[in-house]
C-alpha cells in the first residue's frame, strides 16, 4: 500500500469483516480491489487478513480527500466488492470512515454494523 506522508490531507474508509467460514474469493476479490485502486483520488485500497481478531478481514481505502472517498460510494467498483462479500458465509461487517488533515491522528471514527 502506498502510504501517504503523516500529514497529507487524506480520508479513509474501512470494512471489517467476519465470516462464518472463509469464502473462496481470491481472484474476484483481487480484481475488485484493482478496480477500486484505479478510481480517481484513490491512494490505496487493500485487504489485510488478521487471523486472530474478531474481524479477521479488513479492507481499507485511503483517499486524497473526503470528497474522493464519498464519490466512490455509489461506484460500480464498490458495488462489485460488496456483492462479492454478501455471501452465505458472511457473519458481520463493520464500517468505519474518517476524514482528517493528519491520518495518523485519525481517532474520530463513525462506525456502523451490519449483520449478515
């Protein structure tokens, strides 16, 4: 992931995901992440697998601005990612986002939980 400097104006969104059982999504998920990375204003979109957390998958998008982040929400690329995740294996998704002038100090998250 390309890391912005500590005080670039940035925004991020994150999906933390828990499954009843791990789905087989390797190729389609990689394709969806590549498409999201190509969106205007996207610094990086990536998957992190954290096997010992309550939410073992975290998909994070880092954006040049809050406007770029917000503009991607209705995109076909994000809808494709969400449709991949909405499988019978899904247990829960937690959504986080922040907009900040200094990403490393982003502590004010707005969180929503969706149960599958």
